[in-house]
């Protein structure tokens, strides 16, 4: 269950569609990205960035389930860290 402020995040966002790209920095398990994905099911691309590879893998699986037609990419890195794509 998401906190109320997660759902309120959607209110100020512009319409997001197939040509748009969501980047979630500090994605963790992808809770915020999933809230956005549910609100914008036609979103075309998502990049998840997080230093915790296990959480990042969970987030990627969940986002791919929520957005089966989107391109979902991950970057296992923190701010200022080296990047390894998955």
C-alpha cells in the first residue's frame, strides 16, 4: 500500500505517453515508478537507477509486469558511482 503522498505525485505530472521516458533515481524496489506506471500505462521507456542490485532487480521485474510494452532499463549505481547496465 502506497502512502497518500505517492498518489499525489501524479497530480502535477504532464500527460505521459509512448514517447516519454521516466527516470527513477534511487528506485529501490520501484514503488514510485510503479505508481506512475499505473497512472500512465502507455509510458514508453523507464530507466531505474539504484546502488542496490537486488532491489533494482525486483523493481525491473515489477515495472516490466506493469508496462509490458515499455522498454525498462536498469543502472546499478549511486550518485557519483560507476554504472553497470542490466
